[in-house]
């Protein structure tokens, strides 16, 4: 019974056209063959299984072919036939790993002086040449430098750093990189077809990751899997033989990272480690998934997806792009530092947990107390209902509102100026367009000198009115960050100044300023404005929800528009969310992925779309965040 040849031997390429990958190397060799102008010594270096020995044999066969077909051997002449039978008298292949002494090199030196028996050239292929001893290298030097015209040396190595400089300088060097993904998968598919089998795309992906660019390893993995498969090779078949993770497993793992589910991730790694999963291969697969997520998020073009389907890529729309980039950085760092290490499982796990810790909540995931709400690129403006019964702030004052008992000290005290962090302007939103500058000027000021007196202040009025109006409301508001970015990208300085000027007119009129219509807008700032809407940021975060709630009332909107003299949609967010949007804007601008038009045009649809039921009830934290810890909250 004859032993069956391994697939990598059975399907070894017979000419340069059959070689997978290495297009640059093939182009150079083809040109040299066509012009009959090839060097007397070639050095092939690169990782295992990438075709160094195969191309060396093809070169030896081709340059000795008696009837060359362009740049490919004819396969019909005596030289080609003898080569195909491994019996060519003028082509010598030596394994330097087992013949590494000076005596073997001396034998070569003695034989090169004789003429070829049946061909144009004597070709010496020395594989794993880095295994030669120093004495053997020294013995080879002179012959390699000035060989007879009928002799060609082809050296191959996987350890280029071990080759002496004196040898390298005498050879034409070719660096063999890992086989590219497309070339390797195409070759695997061809082999499967010739073997009467099929293989799905996911299995091709897994074989590529496992082989690390080595076609020989890939064919070995394929051959082992064929033993347990009758027709189609799937990733599940590979999993049975090699203990790998499937694409589905990796997608679940990626989702758990963005969901910040540390427990599930740790459980996955513990189970996978017990099963003997190759974490290096798993990591490469995750990197490729993240690359496709980034590609889709930045281009929205499903035709660029090779691994993920449109639906699989779409499920990550809610994840912020910079969190994906951070995940990629962490996992590549883990892969690089843990490669060929016995701690790769722990290091990769730790870096995934580090990613969870680093994930920010600005746009895609917004923190509410101790819980997380995931929405597609959405900002959640949230506050809780509260009723103030007794307030003992650091600076106290008196009001006649029945719902609040606040007593003023005998001495007049100065209320601390609200801290307005100076925000850098977003410059050059896009070239050749008017810049929508950022303004930190409040559209309606609090009392001018911030000095407390016995009269009711706008601030107290604002807080009391907010408490009265919001105490029975059970709604949150979520605003798509993508839509806000559309407003910013299409904003102009003129539109923003126009809005600010209208509010300044209100600010200059004491009667209007203290009107309940405008109280919510005290110390709010217009950040950007286009023709249809403008973005405002209140000085107190909890006011954001209040304004968004009031804007649900059409009568209120109509009255506000009548006083202002224009009708625009008002988008209200917190200071922190604005800062996060600015960062997102600058990043998107650098990637040239900013929107060019605004889709917020219908007032009624917009205000209706931002309403969601409230499901967080933590009154105390919200009151304390405004008035400090000396607050008593009662039902």
C-alpha cells in the first residue's frame, strides 16, 4: 500500500503562475528569466511555509528548460521530465541542517568546476543555509563570489539574522513575507475543489489565522480536517480538531467587551483555557473583526466587508468609534507582548478587562448612576424628580415660595460664581466655510453681580420652578449624537450670533427675563446653530432635561418663538456631553467622515423622537449635585 502524499507536496506549484502570493518577487524573477539575466546567487529569506524552496526549485527547473514557454517550463523536455522525477543530474538540493560542515561545502567546491551533464546550468539549492557552521560559510565565500558561469546558487533560510554579512553581500536578496489572506484562501479553495470538497468562508478565515501566513501549515490543517468531513468543511469541523473559537464566539466576546460584561468575559476565558483554545489565533480573529467594525462605522459601505455580514456590522452602530480603536490598541498590545509566551491567556484577558475600564460613556454608552444605557450614538439627558423641603446651603437666602423654606443670614453673603470652564474653540470646521465658533456667553444671565439680597433671585426661581414642573414627570430624553454632529457640521457663525442676539434682547428686559417662559434658559449657552436648529448647554446639567421636557409642549414652543422672533428646533444637552461631542467632531473631521447635511428639519418629529420612559429613581443624588450635601429630601 503506497503512502498518500501530503497535500502541500501533492499541490506544490510547478511554475511561477501557480505560486500563491509574492507578486513582487515573481515579477522580478519573471523579468530575469525572460531577459536571461539572472544572478549567480540568490538568497531567499522569510517565515516557514511561504514558498522559498518551491520557488527555488521552479527557478532551477525553468532556467534549465530546453523549450521555455515565455517564463514557464514546458514540462515536456528531458530536463523538465528528469526534474519532475527528482532525478535531474544537474540540480542538487542540500539540507544544511544535516549537512552543515565544511566537508560538504568542499565537495560542492570540487564539483562546480565540472560542466553540467544534460543542462545549461548546475544549480545548487541549499535549504536552511543559516545552519552552516562558520567554517562552512568561510569555505563557501570564494565560490559564491566568483562561481563558474554554468553554476547558480539558491540559498534559503528562515533565520536571516544568522547569515553572515559577507554571504548576504554576494547574493541577490528576496524577502518572503507571509502569504496574503486573499492568496492563501484562494489556494485553499482550489485545493478543496480538486479534492472534491468545499469549504465555507468562516473556515477559510480560521485556517488563515491558524496558519499565520504559512501555506504549508494551512494545507496541513486542511488535510487533518478533511479526515472528519465528507463534503463541506466548516469552522465547527476545525473546532473539533484544533480547539479554535468560531466567528460567532468571537463576536459574542467583542459584544461583551463593549457591554462591559467583565464576568462573562472571564468565564469565557476560563472555559476556553480549559478546552485548550489557541488564544493567539483567537486574538487575530478578533482584530480582524474590529477592523471590519471600524471600516463599516467610518464608511457605512457593506461592500467593504469581507468577514462580517451587514447585520453583524450594524449591531455595533451604538459603540463609539474611539472605544473600538482603544480595544484594537489594547488587544494588539496583548498579542504582541504575549506571542510565544506561556502567559498569553492571562495577558490577553487582562487587556480586555483594561479595555472595559477605559471605555468612555460619552456618546454610545452614557452612565446613569451605577447602570449603563446603550443606545446608537445617543446622548442621554437625565435627572430625577425631587421635592425640596428644607435647604441649608452654604449661602442661604429667603424666598416666599411655599414649597421651599430658605432663610437668609443677617449678613449679606456673596454667592459663588458658577464655574464656566473655558472651552477651546472648534476651529476650521471645514475649509472655505464660515466657522461656527463656540460661545461661552450665557444667553440669559443670572443676577449681574452675583450678590445675594433680600429679593428673590433668578437662580432660586429657576430651581423652584423646575421642581414644581418636574416633580411628577417620568421621562428621560435621548438625543442622537449623529444628529447633533450634523447640526455642528452645518452650523455657521452668523446663525449662532443671530440666536444669541435675540436672547440678549430678552436679557436686557427685566420683565421678560423673570418670565417663566425664559427662566429655564438662565446661564445657558448657544454652542452652534444652523438654519433649522441650535444647540444649547445649560450651566446646570439637570436643567437639560427640564428644557427638553418643556419643549414637548407646542404652545410653549410657539410662545417662545413669538417672543424671540424666529422659529428653530432647540437641542439641549449637558456640558459634559458637549465636550464629548466636540472630541467626536474633531476626530471625525480628521477622518473626513463628518456629515454634510442635517436631517433635523421637522420640529414635531424631533421632539417626539427624543422621549423615553424614565427608569432611574435616585432623587437624593440629583439634589445633592445641585445644592451640596446639607440637604434634606422628603416625600
